[in-house]
């Protein structure tokens, strides 16, 4: 069978129904059924498969997609787990939203985009406006938001309203899935309206996630864990699964075994040494992980190359490099020579700290996939890690971005390695 590589395909129904190659991650469903937190946040770098993962959950659990999903999971890991698990398929109201397309340059523009997206989400659930099970007052608020006739205060409560109405209509609490929850926050930081965006998102997300009886559970994905003090204030039921945590560590990204199986299925096993050099090197909760975007692009094009460097998310490194100090520049150049850099990694990122806190910069570089931790030990205020560039592809990104920025001020060929730094050839 000639497989298609699912480049840019993040809809689970399309993956399965159009016979794209699929690395089976449905055991994640079993793990959630066995035990989940009220709110789970999984942070991973861009293009690592977060959207597809949530789409998979939507098609499995959604009562509205029960007919479509009837045979989508045949023969997969969740099907092999047994009938008790498959009995959950198609039994829950599910709300799946993505914030990744909120890329406006000013706060008024983003607020207008949010109003439009809320309207689209409500149009998708237009049946709620006529449901006899839904409170009439809620239906009136629903129509105003759908028609973009509500102010900012009402918009901030839109998500909680939609979940409440779905609960009333279906008679069951809702599973909420939010993809790239932090995309608008990162955009706001880059373009100077971080304070306004954080204030909105704190109420927008907090109103639906904090102690909400209309919610069964929620799974959020993003690149960063934004500091609890700034957005998840008082949210005591949040379980963060970052690149440092063991929970769900193999759910997003490809394991060495999965890459080896792909290479065998596609009769390209001879490429495995190059794939390891170029795209391996990530350690998520101690598990070895390959960059999935680059792997599927390799199998599509048949040659190694810098695939991840051309994705839109990599613009964040240019913004972060605007804030580095002279000392940090030296460390970043040393990384290019294979050195390890020690930094204190704090799980909650405060964007304002990046300009004057080197550890905050390294936390960002780790969580966004530009560095990986080869050792760690917990200490006061965070986790002290030895950080390296994970692979050849990311090394190329550093060369493009860092050397261009520092051209004329440093000569990499003459850079002296500081005593005590350990060298780890890529």
C-alpha cells in the first residue's frame, strides 16, 4: 500500500478516512478514561501534533460525531483495549476550539477577531438557540453573541455560556478541548498589548475552567505554560504536563520505535541514522522524542532538510533574541559548538521577565523546542537543567537567527569555550 504523508492534515477523520499514514496515539484515550484531572494542560513545541491529538479526542468522545466515528478507531490501540473503553465512544457533548489563528497586531483588532470567532463557534451550535432544554435567558445571550451584538464583558463569559447551554441541551457535562490556548497571548507579547490580552484571557478561560459543574473535564494544549499568577489564578484543579513532566510524555511527537516502524513500512530503514541526527534529541519527561513534522516531511520528500525552520511559529526566537544580554549571547554561541548551558527552569513563564532574567529566556527556549534538557535536578525556585541544542535541524535555526543577529560582533570560529563547560557533539 502506498501511504500518503499527512503534511498539514490535523483532522482525525481525514487522516483515517483518506488513508494517510497514522502513528497510533489512541492509547491516550485509554489513559484519560482511566483517570484524568479536571483540567489538563499539555505544552509542546509547534508542529508536534497537538491539534491532531485533540481532534482524535473529539471524534472519539463526541456524541455529535458518533456516526462519523463508528469505524474510525477499528483496530487501533483504544479498540484493542477492549469493549469497556470503546463504550465511551460517542457518549459525551464535546466542545473543540482553537485559538491558533488569532494573529492580530493590535488589541482592538484582536478583540474584533475574538468577536468573530465567538460568532462562528455559536453558529456551529445554532441548535442551542432553539433547544427547549436551554434556559430562555441564556438563549437570548447566545443570540446576541452570535450576532456580534455584545460587549467585551459578555464576550469574556462566552465560553462558559456555551458550555452551560450544551450541558442543559444534552443533559451531560461537557468535555472541553482548547488548542493553542496561548497563541493570542504570545502574539500580544510580541506586538505590545500583552496586558490587555492577559486580562481578557484570564476571565475568558477562568470562567469556564474554575469549579464549573457544567464541565466533565478539559484538555488544553499550547506551547507555553503562562504563569498561573497572570492567567490561571485560583485554578487549583490544573494539571500541567510540560516537556519536563512524565505524564503523557509519549502522546505528542514520535518515539524511536514509531519512527523505526514508519521507516520499515515505507521501506526506508536505511535512513534511520540520518533521521536520528537531524530530528531526534528531544527529551519529554525523560522519553526520547523525534520532531514529527520533520519526520513526515522527510518521508514525503525523501531527503533530510530544515523542515521545521520554515514553520510560522519559529518567529518567536527572533523576538526572544531581541532581549538577550551580552553574557547570554556568548552562551548561545557556545551552544552552537556543542556546549551545555546550565539554567534554572521555572514552569510558569512571565513574559515581562525575558528582558532581564536569563533563566526566563532559557525556559522559553526549552519549552518551545529550541533546547532540550539532558539532565535535571530540583532546587529552590525551579529545576536546574543542563541544556543543549537537540539536533542538526535546530542547530541550523540557531545559525540562521543567532549568527545573523550577532554578525560583526562575534567570530564563531574564534569563540573560546569557558572552562568547565562540557562539550556534546551533535
